[in-house]
C-alpha cells in the first residue's frame, strides 16, 4: 500500500467550463490587439502516461482513465467491521483557510465572501445535479470515493494518519463541493449503485473515481468496474 505523500498546497483541477471562459477571454484579447503580436498560452494539464498517473491530477483522457481502470485490483468488497468516520479525521487546517472544507468551497465557487477565514457566501454550481447555490450551508464537501467505500476496498489496513491524508486529499480529485441532497443520496455507494443525476458529469465522475482509487491503491468490485467503464463510454 502506498504511503501517502506529504500534503502539498491545494491545486485546482481542470474544469472544462472555466477553460471555456479562459478561451473566450483569450480570443477577445486577440480581437482587440490589432496588428500587435500577442503570445497567449492557456494552461492545461499534461496527461501523464498511465504508469506515471499515480501522482494523480485526474485530468487525463477517457482512454487514459480506461487504462488506469484496467490496472486496479478487482476484489470483493470487504466488511465494515471496525469502521468509523473517526478513523478518517477531517477537516484538517489548510493554510490561510480555516480548514479543508473552506478551501474546497473557495476553490469551487465564484464571488466568494469571507468572514475571517470562513467562507460565508458566494456562488456555486453543483456538478452532481446542475443546481446553483449561494449559501455554503446548502453544500456538502463530497469525498468522490466515500470513506466507507475506501475502508471496504483497502483503507481498513491503513493507520489513522494515512486515512487522514486520504480524507483531506486536495491533490487528487477527491473533494468537491456539491448540493447536500446529492451527497447524502450518494452515501457510501459506488458507481454501480449510484451515479450523479447529471448524466453530463458521468465522464468526469468516472475519471475522478478511477484516479483516486489508482493513486491510493484501492480495489474495485466487478460491478463497480463495469459501471465505471460504462460511464467512460459517455465521454465525448
């Protein structure tokens, strides 16, 4: 089992919607630049080969995700004996933000309002269901791979420090701000049992799930693997 890396400052995952805004802004700059030479470089993640994807940005292609999926160990789900969310301490403090929850809220939202280090307002689009929110109290921070699912697929053999790293992982696509209702409907279910109501998000959801499980060397069940493959088939 991989020893979790020392947590680095959080990084923003590639978001196609934000990329589209960046492209539009770049084109506008070109249009107003006249004959002057304008050098525009749009930042985008560089897809690593499957064997090197353990650093886990989660922003690769569907083909890369499919290759990673084939590398995952397939096994029956383990039991829940001994499980407690207390074995996955969260939320940890995080730099200038109060904690990891506030960090994710600030990262995933726009027009963010702060009271000290607490996020108290802003605008959010819940990718799971396409609903918009302005009150952070209406949002949950979802673990893409739920804590109980991780326990059943290998995390029961970790120590609590390793599980803390997993539960607060800002370097992989493991944490996302979504509507509280969808997060609670999901519970600890895997993609063979629950999928986001927003079908347009299935491709990204599957890639993120696979990236997290691959990095943390967690297993998948046969139905889970089949469901992930079906979701990847929806990618453009």
